[in-house]
């Protein structure tokens, strides 16, 4: 049954994903203890809630593997417009404010939420790939270029008001896809200029974003840099081989140690050696993802594989860079490893789509 489910898929990509997920299970168990005890009275609350969501993610991966190209296009287009509606709900009373940002929609009656931005990451990739595959020889047409800009703006624009880092991931991913589709030099300049202007406007418009940006250039520990400095201290204490599993002390000082800063807990408990393993796994994942894209015979499949691989790679880069204070603090998770309901389901579903493309060839 197992061989039939994953017959002819990229086994390396599948194995790397499984290993990353297992890393997540171990370190969410450890890093989630402070939050579990403080907010829920149960030190294993985070892993207990993560496992059922992980199971849903595995189902999503299996479904993604089985989707035909036509089904993927259909559900991608429908999903894109549904995701836009869901993002719009962030601006209503259903939007849940956490730590100054509105990222989740509360489902009435059950007091649970989901992040629509996670769904739009993948649906926008599929929608954009469908569009680009139809106009592949007309990218230099000004009308086509304007339409492409409109899709990019519609995908990332609304989220900019609520979640800058996720919007940056989406924007960068779609930019890579357009570049691969044959974007011209002058179009590159236009998008780069627009991106810089929008970034400056949306950073300076919100005080807390500007504070984080200023904190990035500061060598002093303050309200905006405290958790990044704690992350660096955890890495320093971990050294080469760490202090041992479940022996992290800095997880009690770091906000969202089980999600945004889980790499710091990994560094403290199993050292630089463990972090290098994580990085190597992501490098292999990206290599295999781009290989799937390169080998795909269908242009739509090529672009979808490129987009999914890019979004996961960019998000992993952002997460690790923040933990190492190489970029301003953001609230972005490490794919497959961090705790998160919507994120783990979407990430595994995306892997299923990649595996399906590898099977089609």
C-alpha cells in the first residue's frame, strides 16, 4: 500500500520532509513546555495539539500527490479567490489580534482560528503558474505585464497591512516565477523599484515595524531585540553539540520558542551540528524541488514546482536569519519544524503537490 501511494515520486524529497517533520515533533515537545505550562497548565499541550494537525497535514500531502494537473489548476483557481475572501475577513471582527498583528480568523463557536495567508501562498502560486503558462511567449507585452503585476499585488498587497513577512514571502516567490517565465530587464527594474517603495511605505507606516527595523541595526538589547539576543545566547550556550535534548534553559526566556524561534532551541540542545543538519536538509529539499521543476515536461508543472520550492526555501531562510539576527524580527515559522496548525497543513499539502509533479515527470 505504501509503495503504491508513493510509487514513482521523488523519494529523496519525501524522506527529507519526513526527517524535518520528525525534528519538529521532538523540538516542539521540548520548546513548547514553557508556553504549555504558562497558558494551558500542561507542559505537553503544544505537542498534543500539533500531532492531530500534523495528521491532517499528512492527509493533505496524500491528496496533493494524487491530484491531476487539471484538478490542480481547477482547485488552485477556486482556492485563490476563496483565499482572497478569507484574507478580507482579517479586516473584520473575525480577525484575531496577536502581538500587534492580525493573522488569524476566528471560527465562531469553537474559538479556533486559521491563517488565510498560508492558503494564499500556495493558491497564488498555482493561479500565477496557470496564467504564466498561457502567456509564456507574451511576457514582454505591456498588458500582460500589468496583469502579472495585478496578480502579484492582489496576492501580497492585502496581507501587507496585517503580516509584512508573509507578504514578502509571497511577493518574492511570485517574482521568482515571473523571472523564470522570461521577465525582461526593464520589467525587472520596475518590479524591484515598486517592491522597494512599497516596503519602505509599509515599514514606516507602522510604528512597531519601524521599531523592529531600527532594532536590527542596534547592538543593544531592548524591547524589539530582546528575543533575538536571547536566541543568540542560546546558540552560544549550545556550542558545537548542545546541552542535551530537553535541557534548554533559554526556551523559558524566548517568546514563541516553539514556533518563530525553534531553531534557537535546536541550537542550544543539539548545537551547531544540529542546526547544520537542518540547513543541509533544507538545501537538499530546495535542490530536489528545483530538479523536479527542471525535469517537468509541462510548463505549468515547472512553474508550480518552482514556486512551491521557492516559498518554502525563502520562509526557511527568513526564519533562520531572524533567529541569528541577520534580519529584523518577523513572526514567520520554520516550515515542517515549527509548531503551527495552518502552516504545517499547507506545507505538507504543498509537498504532496511537488511529489505529484515528480511522479508525472
